[in-house]
C-alpha cells in the first residue's frame, strides 16, 4: 500500500446522510494528513454541501451514484437490485482496488450482504463479524459480534473469538489477549445449548480463553475480547451508549444546581471532560467488519459529523493494518464446521 491511503466513503448511508458524512470528511481532512477520500453518492447534493462549507481540496473526490440503500430496504434484495447505490458502488470500487478501505453508516444488514456477495469471505471464516471497542476501567474491550449475526452456531463464537484475539493482538499490541464468552453466569454449565457448546469448543482452542463472563465484567475490563452473537452484542452496544449519555446528563445536573456546585465543577473540569470523552460514542468512530476479503468499516447509523470524522480516522488506521492478511493466515488451515454444533 502507498503512504497515501484512499478511503471510500458511502456519503448516502446513515440517518444524517449526506450532511454528516460530508462534513465529517471535511473535518477529517482539515485535521490530519496521509489519506484522500472518495465520497460516493449524489454528486449534486455532495457538491452543494461542500460549497456551503466553502471547502475544496485535491484530497477529496466524488464518485456519483444515483441510488440509495435505505435503512428500511431488505438487505439482500437491495444489494442485488440497487446496482448504482452508493453502497454497492463502494463495494465494487474496493474489490477493484480503487480504494483501500470502505466506510459506511448505512443499513447493517446490507453492509453484511454486500460484503459477502461482492467481496466474499476469507477462506475458513463461516461468518464475518462487527468488532466494536467499548470503554472500560482499563484500555477498552473488543465486543464481537456487535450486530452482524443475530443467530449463531457454536463454531461462529469460536471464530469471532479468534478474529477478536488477532485484532487486539495486532492493532492494540496486547501480547496474549484474554477472551471471554458473554453468558448469564460465570459457571461453565450456564447458558443455553449453543453457548454451552461454544464454551466447550473455546476451552479446547489455542487462544487465551478466560471462560464465561457476565455483563458486569465488561466495564471492569476483566477480558480484552468479549464474544457474543450479534443480537446480544447490539443490545450491549446500544445500552452502553445510552447509559453513557444518562450518566453524564445526571452529573451535569448535579454540578449545575447552585453556585457552589458550579464552582466545584470548575475545579474538576478537566476530569469531567476526560470522563465525557471516554463515554461519548462519537469518539469511537467505526467498527471493522472482520472476516471478509477487504477492509470494511461500519459507522453508527446515527453518526453526526464528529462521529464520522473519527470513523474516517479509524478507517485510515484499519487500512494501514495487516489485520485481513493476519486473519487469512490464521484461518488458512481451519475447517468451518457445517454441522449444527
């Protein structure tokens, strides 16, 4: 890869498109060097936003795409029928090596379907998974899967764990990441049959498996990788975002009650800013979709410009990593079990 990373951005995906995507990309370019962005979507709308922000740069280009995959579209049908949508065009450009990474805040199901149909899975990977960093008392935990696969077989949990292990090892430099299986209790025999079988398989794997963990263990930083299906993962992700907003709102109310509390807030101002930043989901940007033949990054559906800017930075780091190659290497000799196990 050249030093100048090409980031493909689905400008029409997400609740706040195209304004959030375009403004976020403008801010990203103004703040950091080392990459260029190709905005994919309605050229007239994108140009209008650029003009209103009085922005012009040779680091930002536009690829016109006249169709849009909405949040209400049926994922598989949308990918197959909306060939000139910003998402499908982005996937094809990534496949053709016209970019190094593809970023979208659009329909998660369509992003998953497009990744599978257009890019394909890494050999040996049964199902790709979204990997999201959540704040903890320590350095953060990787939640995988955070929304791509609502229903899973035991082998899927094992593969999520392996991909998460590789990600935390190679991106965050953790020598031997601790992996935990999210369950309703820490005991080995807890959970439904699928979780029990997943626990048994993980116990026999070569990764650093710490056993079952409960929801309360995640913010404590008990493990570096927390494994679950996409149904549980998405609930945890959304709850974490909600509780962060709630907690900071309550703290703001406490310090804003009277003159004494307001003066107290000034004393701990820097600490409060750091705390808010740690809990703010827009600071965490996007989540990589691990297990596909290409670098795909998913931004939150309701991303604002700040969140999109940080997602661009995450996409840049992802593009410069060798994660896809490392997963390919580790999965080369693995056989995917097709049984109901």
